[in-house]
């Protein structure tokens, strides 16, 4: 088996684990992005390649919500337009950032996002429907521009930020909030992916393998989701992310990893 084939199989497997984790706890990109870097991809290429699976995942999710009649085009566009503009800015910064600096930034962000994933602030917010007043609309535009900039720069954990912000602004139920989330992420990630692709910063074979793995993991995870399993997955996620963050920061070195 060639080196590329071995990498493809490993990415497929880890992609499946990440897809499973996304069903239970969220934050699968906390595993897939560092993995791509450890496999030897330059940081910008790993960042771009990770977007292939995320884009596909959210496009199919949008189609799924629409097939069930759950969609709000007005809010989706209001939130997506500033997020897309922010994504262009964030992706440009990520593409131009030196490799060593990106790895250190990623190590810090991974730990911060892990805390957000485990805390899940949206779950603690009171669900009260709120009218989207002109002031709230302005707050939404500014907020989603900043969230889009983060999403364009680094994908991991952006879904949790979007959910928390939508609940804060509107008080919508989780189903409608998730429908808005996948629409916004799908567009901002697609735009970022195009920018990375134009710069030649996407490894398409690994990206496709990652996407297939995500799909398989999500499919099986959704069918075997149990409370005890969620606790185990969260523990595994914490351990894996901390090890990867330490490796990226240079605090520890795992033999054989880049």
C-alpha cells in the first residue's frame, strides 16, 4: 500500500471518529485538523482540506432540514451575508499566516473551543422567543461578521458559537436554530474552501476521504447514541485534544508525528 493510500485510510478512520463525535458532543474538527497537520500537510493545506468534509456535511444537512419543511430564508440570509464577508477576511489571514505561528494559535484555540464544547452555553440559555428589532439586527450583522471571520480562519467549534449567538438573539428552539446554523456554516465554509482551493491549499483526495469518514461516523453514531456512550466520547475527546494541543505547541513530541 502506497504512502498516499495509508494516509487516505487513516484519514477515513479518523474522519469516521470525528463524525461520531459530532453526533455525541460536537467538535470533530478538533481532531481532524491537527491530524492532517501531523500527517505532513502544511497548516494552510490542512485547514483548506478540512473544509471539504465540513462543506459537504452542512450542504446535506440543509437539504435534510428543507425536506422536513424547517427553514427560514430571511434569517438565513441576514445572518449568512455578514458571515460570508467575515469568512473571506478570516480565510485570507489563515492562508497567509506562517506555519509555525498557525500551529501555536491552533493549539491555544483547541483548548478554548474544547471548554466551549463541554460547557455548551446554548444549553444553559433560557429559550424565550425575541423579536429581531433593528438594534438586534445590527448586533446580528456585527456578531456574524466576527463569527464568520473566525470560521474562515479556523473551522473548529464555529457551530457552537453560532448556536449560542442565535439563541441569544432570537430565543429560537433547537431545531430551527440548527437549521439556521447548518445553512450559515455551509455558505461561509464553501466560500473559505473556494479561497483555499484558488490558492492551491486543498488536498482533494484526503478531503474526500475525510468527508466519507465523517458521513459514515455520523450515520453510525446517530443510530447508537446512548447516554453512557456520550460520556465516554467526551472523555476521549478531552484526552485526544489535549495531547494534540501539546504536540502542536511543541511542549511534547510524539515520535513519528510531524
